[in-house]
C-alpha cells in the first residue's frame, strides 16, 4: 500500500517526490518548533529544487485547512459520540487535538501539496 514509487510513500515519509530517496526536511522531528519548516533547498539524491517557485508552499495552507477540519471532525465524533462528552468538552478536545497535531498537519500538508505537482521518476531513484 505504501510502497516506494507511490505518492503515499513520499507523503508519509517526507521524502523527495521526484526520487523518493532524499529527505525534504532538515530535521526529522516535527515537534522541534524552531526547525519545523526548515527544508533543504535541493534533494540530496537527485538535485530537485523543493521550492518550485517563490512562495510555492502558500498553497499548502488550503491542504492544511482540510486536514485540520478532518482532524477536528474526527476528534468531535470520538469525544461527543464515543465518550458521550458534552459539546463544551468536545470543543476543548478539538482545540487541544489541533494544537498537538499542528506540526504534523503542517508538514503533511506541504508533502501532499508538492506531490500534487511533482511525479515520481523511477530512473532517478536508482
């Protein structure tokens, strides 16, 4: 399912969408908040330039919004219907979950966004 050569592999591992060998981010831990969005300029394996154009990743905000809504909805359904919590507790749970997931959602949205525009090339991964 998540094998090399699929967009899902590149998204899940944070690797270069073109060769899926080089890492996009300089630091593996997304919870290092000062280095959360620090990316390599080029792939260390194939040389692909991650910043395709100036402000390219501003478009990832739309993906981030969708992921945050999905996480919030999932959290609400679990707390309100799963644990039978009140609406106020459910919304506090949503805020807490979104704060905890913010670094992951941000990185994941960037990976999804770049994979929309860039395809894997098997010849580069060898």
